[in-house]
C-alpha cells in the first residue's frame, strides 16, 4: 500500500506547472462557456416570450379591431390570425378529468393501461394475469391517460359545437395565434 502511495506522489510531482496552467485555463474556459450558454438561454426565453405575446395577443387584437383575420402584405407575406386550442389538465386534476369525460359520454378517449412485471421463467403466471390478477396478488400498476392531441381536438370539437366544458378542470384554453408565411 505504501508503495502505491509513493508511486502516486511521484506521478503527481511529475505534472508540470505548464500542464496545470493549461488545465486551469481550459476549466476556466468551460465555466465561462457554461455561463454564456446560460445567459443565451435566458435571452432566448425572453425573446420567445416576447414573440408569443406579439403573436397571440398584440397582433390578434389589432386584427380584431379592424375586423380582419387574414392580410397579404405588399412583400408577399401572408398574415393569418386563427384560433388555437390547448388542453393540459393539472396532474392533481387528471382523475377528475377522466371521471368527467366518462360521466359525460366521452370515456372512449380515455386510455387505460394495466401492467404487471414478472421475473424470469414466470410465463405461466403472465398468461393467467388478465383473468386472475387480483386473486393471485401480483404487483400491478394502472395508468390512465388521454393523448394530448385527442384532448385538444375534443375541446375544439365541443367548443365549435357550442357545448359547455369545464375549461379549468380540463386545463383548456382557447386563444388566437398569428401565422406569417412567406411566398
């Protein structure tokens, strides 16, 4: 053991000051680069928030004031303001959302998955799972969900049909967005 420690000390003493300086310089460069990346990400987030406000609030409001939904600019770009739908229920509301959907005749959009894990050579137990899950005492989990695109489409369909929806429960929002296309 002492021999190993002596060899390690010998190896450490052979590292030149120049090598340590290079290591320190590279480590500093990494830290500076990480800080710069962090600042750029924050700037990007700020710019994205600004674009979102212009696209979803300012321009749709201006279009609404003059009664437009579409406009073609002299440079060939086409600006269109249209509705968009989102539906992202809070995690703590998901069970209530699934209950509401089932109680109101829309249970077919709720997916339901039951899984159970088995060890090696337990194929027989796995094949009997569906009919005897609770009786056999297998550790199982159940996952229910609605695909985000399905829920979004559901909200759009119901809204366009004039149906009342629990928007807060569904985490649903209907807004306007601007699309600018170059020709």
